[in-house]
């Protein structure tokens, strides 16, 4: 993907962090000027406290269906009032598998996109998506998240949202300009202990919280060297690119929430250190056969990367990142203040421990168990027993995100939180390169960090009742979810048949179907789609589509893959009565059959390697459903058969 910058691939090295305190007043003054937030464009305003518009149903598109995306697909799909309407993976079979799993679980079939690195664009073009969830390798997050907002979608991005300061600012600006929310999909913010720690902190149990400690200590060596676990070795390869705190957010985010970052305080500086890079090479030496491709790699990221983050209120947070050495898992999760402290991962009975005045005066730790109950967050109480990945927090995150959108509430995690939590990635690169000198953290809120706001410490609220009702899509074009026609000069986006082939726009025009032009099929006047190389037809997935008119028949125009796919089209009239008819579109290479007639036969087709297969003709067919001419059509429900592709629809007199 051309747009993925060298900078992001290299961990945001020298991404604009500014050195502080190196040589006295002059550098600091320069730093302040250089680190001033870039000005907002005219009309661009903050997203702080901006609620979602209320959605009756939240329609989610998923990009990246590997370990994480595949798992999260089920979590999103089981939230009441949430429908997964599209799935995408560069490996199309993974998207197809997830679609099949959702159908097997009784969910509607989502549109399937995949095959190329631009396939996600077709998903973003779908009108029936409100929220995009991105779980691709890190190097794709920025471009995909930005494009999602530009396409008018809210976006939840797996860790990290981006890896350079330029990209982080770009995401903040894109959110503010498009008025779409971006959230880091930080599931650990929804952990039971993390949320109880937050509540205790906000309740003042620890006094003024002056310091916190979090991170990501996870022995990933076996997975990093496992052929096939991380697709194309993407995660191991990051360790060849830069010395950086790649993935501290699971620990930093909950601690920052408990310390009111962007809600009364803000990060001001990052000083980072890195140990030598030893762990991965040592593991490879002992466990990876000579000749394995990893033997060509040189690991440069330190085994332990530590960031010291200073805050405007004089507080301090320490983060640690180590995925390269043997150790039990920990996100550390600790905060301490003038009256007491909390420590996660302590090895105590509940896994966490506390000590605070005036209750405790004997210098002895207390198990967190009873306090965890006392300060239980309402989300944890409400969704206890719901199951889900990572001890339930994956489902809580999905449920809460959908609830916020359905209810029209302010997000718990906004673009400013997300950018701040990820900023130590590029800033650690800068600071490590400067032997640990403090570098300045930009204020992504542009001055709005000082006001207390609830964030994750939210008021109790409920999911809107019922599963939500999908309103009919405004037109067939609003339901488009497949790129079936491409230009011979740009074949790559095409995927009519699920293997990257598509109709040639030029040959269809020669056969009488020109983009945007009106044609007649079975007596109905129908407009041919305009989007060449964009989504321009819809696969039958049971979508309900608004259609007006009175006449003798509803005419549908399209084509099929597989062998003569067919299904029932249901027409609802404005008086509430319905009529249905079975329609068939033969395979696009086949002659007319099953009651379908040929509208156009185009010579050859576009393949991923260009126009070809000229010995065949690829056809567009028409079929119809008989109507009661006395009644007015209100909606059309497409068949549930994604081998049926619809390009146009109209009512014949
Ligand atoms: N929050 C958590 O608890 C958690 C847990 C695991 C992973 N993650 C995050 O999830 C993301 C994915 O990690 P993973 O372990 O699932 O990796 P993975 O390699 O298993 O999955 C990545 C998927 O993205 C696909 N992909 C790659 N490039 C693409 C593109 N341009 N368009 C569409 N699809 C593309 C790959 O084919 C693959 O299926 C990472 O950001 C990771 O940090 C988060």
C-alpha cells in the first residue's frame, strides 16, 4: 500500500518529538514553539463531549480477520442492536469464513470484501456501515482509520491507532473535521480491576494520585516465531525496525484514566530507555531451526523499553514494554497517591492488592477482593456472566461502544485519549535516540485537557430496549456492497466473483450499459450504476430497500455466480400487503435460463492481471416479479443468496 509511510513502518522514528531540558533555556523555548499544536482549519472544532447521533441499530464493518478480528467478530455480533454488515481481509478466505460463521450463529450474512490491499475501500464505501473496527497489523491502522472517518464512519481501532506524531495529529484533525469519533479499542480499559481502580481513584480513596505504573509484559516469543500466527510475521518484523515502546497501551490507558489524563491533567514529557535487544535472538538461537527466514533478521528493539511520562500536575507514570523475555503475563496496573495505593498483578488471592489510609495503618497489604466488589463498575456488574474474550472485557467494550452509539451518548474513549495513549510510541523512539532525554508530548486537546469529564467512569445507563430495527436502505445504490464493474485501466478493486474478476466497464458500455445512463429492461427504465471500480452492485443478503412506483412488474437487473442462483424477492406495498417471486440469474458466463433474459453480453472480463478471457461473454440479466398494478410499492427485500448480484431495479408500467 503506497500510502503507508516509511515513517510509520519505522515506528515513527524522529517523528517530531521535541527535546526538553538539553542545555538550558534556549532549547526549551524552542521546544515550546515547535510543539505548539498545529492550528485548526476554519470551522474545525473539538470532539470533546460531542455525543454520537443516536442509532437504532449499529451496523459494523470489520477490517482484518486474523486472531483478533476473527474473535471480535462474534463479540460485536452478539451485542443487542448490533449487526455486522461487512467483513474484509486481504486474505479473502478469512473474511468469507467469518461471514459463514456469523450466518451459522444465526446472524445476517455480511458483505465480504478481500483479496487486495485496497479491498477495505469497498467496505468503507458501503452506506450500511456506522462503525468500522480495524484489527489489521499496526502498519495499516492509520490509513484505514483515517479513510474510515473520511468515508463518514466512526472507527474503533486496535492498538495502536498510529505510530508517528504526524499520523496521530492527522487522526485528531480528521475526527474534528469529519465529526466522526475515533476510539482506541482498548479492551483493558473495561477490565473489572481496572474499572474498580478507576472508581476508587475518582472517589479519592488514594488521595491525590501522584504516580502510576502500567505496561505490557507478555512473553510472545513462541507466537512471534510461530509460522502463521502473526500473518506474514508482521509483529516480529516490527522488532527489526526501531527501538520503541510499541504496545504499552493495555497498561497505560487504564492508569491514565485513573489519573484523569485529558480530564484535569495531561502528559507533558516522555523520557524513555531501552535495554539491549537480546531476547528474540536468544530464543531463535535455541528454538528456531537454522535456515528459517527469521535468521535473516536483526532485532533492534530493546527487550525492556521503559517510558517515564511527566504530567502537567507534576505527576508521573511509568510504562514498560517487554514481549521478548520469559516472564509471567502482567499489565502492572498500579496507581499510588497521598493516601494509599493499588497494585494489579500482585499475586494476591484476587490478583490485586490495596493499602490506603485511614482504613489501613499496619503497613500490610490487603487483598483487593472485597474492594473490587465495593467499587465494582456498573458495566462489570451489569454484564457479569456474559462471557467473552479476555475475561469478558472484549464483550464489555463491544457492548458499551454499541450502547453509546445507540443511546447517543458521549464516547468513553475519544480521539484525544487515543492519541495521547499512543504518543509514547514515536516519542520513545526520539527519547531513546537522545539517551533518554525528555521529549515533549503534544497536547492533542489543544488546551481542553483541564476540565473534569466522566470518560470511563460513566453514569449508569441501559441499552435501548429491543434489538433495534434496521430502517430500509434509501435505494438499491445505498445497498451496494460489491465492486462488480471496473475499468480495463484499473482492474484491482474488482471482485464480482469472489476471486478478483469483474465486468469490463468499457465492454459493458459497448454492449449498451454505460455508467450513469438509463436503459430499458423488461419495460422498466433503470439507471446503470455510476461507480466504476467502486461498489456498484449488491449481493443478495436479505436487505430491505426503499422502492416507489406502481406498475405491472418489478424488474431486477443483475447477474450470478455459481450455478443459476435464485431466491425470493419480496415486495411490500404501502398498504402493508406483500407479494413475492423467485428470481434466477444464471452464472455470468451462462446463457439465459430460469426465466431470466439477457440485457447485455460483454466480451471478456477484467481479471487481477488485466482484461482477458476474451473467448467468453459475460452477461447481465433481467428478471421480474409480477405486481398488483393497483398498489404502490413501498419496499423490496432482496433474496438471501449472495451469489445473486443486483445492479439495478425498477417498476415497469
Ligand atoms: N486488544 C487486544 O487484546 C488485542 C489482542 C490481539 C491483537 N490485537 C491487535 O489486533 C491487531 C491484529 O492482530 P492479530 O493478532 O489479529 O494479527 P493477525 O496477523 O492474526 O491478523 C491480521 C489480519 O489482518 C489481515 N490484513 C493484513 N493487511 C490487511 C489489509 N491491508 N486489509 C485487510 N486485512 C489485512 C491479515 O490477512 C490478517 O488476517 C493488531 O493491531 C494487534 O495489536 C489486540
